[in-house]
């Protein structure tokens, strides 16, 4: 089973390895580096976690 970046970040939050603020900052850095992700889904996932 293959998992992507959004799943990994969500799991890190669930395992208390990072918090929502850290995840948001990481997503922002990825976005600035032109990382191709479904950004609306990433933001929605952070809001619902």
C-alpha cells in the first residue's frame, strides 16, 4: 500500500510527533518550493485533525 505526503503528515500529527502549527509551516515551505500537492485537501485535513 502506497501512502503520500498528506498521509505521512497526518500520521505524524496523530502520533504527536508534530503539531498542527508545525505541519502548517511544513506545508508552507513545500508550497514555496513549488511542491505539487492537492493544497486544498492539505488545508482541509489540517483543519479537521
